[in-house]
């Protein structure tokens, strides 16, 4: 009986890192999720409030399944700051990593919008 208990304990300990890795990928800070939902709702003003909350939170959940919070944040920052004038914006426009993050974010958003049935 002790061997069975020990085997169950070892099995659960070995699977813990896999579960934690999955949780970490989808663990966006609450502030980041709320800000995304509010921005999404602002960009869909004709939609019913309840519908937009549901669909916009669905979108950020779907994005979180594909991108880590760091990847999401890098893409979002690049998107927001690439249009700054002169050298300030050039840092973001000319940065290959930032552009890759932006492409990843756009792809994840497009898939999420389709999955959550939200019009672009």
C-alpha cells in the first residue's frame, strides 16, 4: 500500500511542472486583461455592453492561449509606439524583434476575433 501511495505522489510531482508551465503561459496580469477588454470595447461602440464584454474578454483569453504575457506586451508596445515621430518611433519601427512580436500579436488577434465571432 505504501508503494502505491509513493507512486501516486511521484506521478503527481512529475506532472506538476507541466501544469505550471501551462498556467504561466496563460497568466496575464489582471490589469493587462482589463485594459485590453476596455480598449476592445471602445473600438466597438455600437455593440451592446454585455455582448462586448463577453466577446472582448473571449478575445484576450484566446490570445493568452497563444502568446505569453511578455510576447503580448512586446507586440502591444510596438503597435502603440511605432507611430511616434522621428527617432523615437524609429526605435520601434526598425526593431526586428518588435516587428516579429507585432506580427505574432496580429495573427493571434485575427484568430481570436474569428473564434469569438467579433468583427474587426
